[in-house]
C-alpha cells in the first residue's frame, strides 16, 4: 500500500486507468465525494472488486484514511498489488 497526498491524487486522476474508490458509507458519499470516485464501502470492498484485475491501479479514500487503510489491507490480502490510500481523505479534500 502506498500513502498519497492530495496533489498526488490529482495527478493520478488524470490517467483513466486509475480507479478512485470512496470506501465510506452511501449516506456519506451522497453528502459529497471526490469527482469520479466510485462508491465501494470498505466492508464490501472485496465483493466490489470482483472482476477487477489484481494489478489494476486502485486509489482508496474515506473521511480521514482509517477505513481506506483497512480496505487496502483487505485488498492486499487478496493479492492486489497496486493499491494507494489518500490519507487525508474527504476532510483534506474539502480544505
């Protein structure tokens, strides 16, 4: 798992092969989310990744980074090799 900054996330978003997943709950996502982010609550991240190749670049975020790190660990345990976490999360994005 790689920890990334807001600036790094902005750069990574320029490449359409990078997928950004919001691992918060649906109500949090509906209140606001990073543009182009796909909702995938952390507790169902494995099911949400069905059919995604393990080498696909995946960027995860939540509100502050805790749930995203849990989700990243779950993905790494399933042999996903290109997982990043935007540690500042939604709180940082809004500031």
